[in-house]
């Protein structure tokens, strides 16, 4: 059994070393991959010094979380991964138990994919509350009950990830987490959620930059969901709404 933990990271020098060191303490003794999205700070150096395998994102684009995840999966496959965990690289309060909680249900075959959900600050999760959950309720009620449809904490078998990676519509940007949830459900994989406690991110530079970032994220999540609705012939669901 070979488990890999993958951190897509861009300019996360303040947190990446601790994240790598923490994930390595999992009872599953994972190998750690950091996919660097062309950082302008010391992310690569910090990650490598902490013991991670660091590779550069294959395309110089931003936002590119989906691209980084694809690059990470290909690298993990080449190194014989059986199970893969994705974690955000800006988590302040990450613990080894997060890796254990995500991986154990998949390794024990209780589910095909396990996703984390958590308690967040009242002001956090705007894109989830205003975009992801309402749209999933309309187009994909099968996944509408998920607490965190945009969770960056995901574990699945290499077999599942390989099946999804063959899709030509794999998103390069921030729509990837929503896409993975919908596609796994539509392909009849069993997806579970596990509670991870409180999640604390690093603070953003200022309110204006955060709003701009969230607006772009909301746009990409919405577009991804609409594309999935068309692909899976869910557009007729709109007719059932009392608008």
C-alpha cells in the first residue's frame, strides 16, 4: 500500500513546510508531492527542505489548481501510488489525523472517494454558500447534501483518479473540486464525507484582493457546473423551478 499526499501550492512559503512535515507524520507514512505553480516566493525551497518531492507545474497559467492536480496525479502514478490525498497548502492548523481520516475509509474500501468537511468562520465559504450549493441543488441533487462541495481535502484510489483523468473536460482552474465531485457521482463511485474539525487558512492581503479572487473562483465554479449540467443532460432541471 503506497499513499501519496499532494499539495498544489503557489506562493505558500509561510505554511508549506509545516504542512509537509505534518502530513509526513500520518500513520500511513505517505510520500509528499508539492506541485509548485510558478511561485515568486520561497515555496519550492521550503517544501524541498521539509522533505517533499517538488515538481513545477507544467503550464504557466493562473488560476491553475486543476492543472497542478493533474500534474501531481501523473507524477504519483509514475511512482506507483495506490492511494492519493490532496490537501490545500495554506492550512494553518493541519494535523496528521486529517490524512488518516481521509485515507482510512478509502483504504478500508468503505468508499471510493473521501472528502473533508469542516467548521468555518461565518464570513468564510462565500463561493460554497452562494454558488456551489445552490447550483448543485438545481442540477445535481445527488451531491447537494455535501457540506463542502469545494473541499480541497480529497482522497481516492489511483484507479478512480485515472478514470477521471482520461476525461477531456478536466478543468485547469478552480472548478476542479466541484468537477471531481460531480464526475465521481455520475460514474457511480461511492463518495463519502468525513469531518475534520475547524479549518483555518492563512489571512489574505486585503479585502479587495480577496473579493477579486473569490469573484474569479465563483465564475469558474459556476461555469464548470453549467458545463457538467449540459454534459449530463441536466438542463431540463431548470424547468422544474418556480422562477
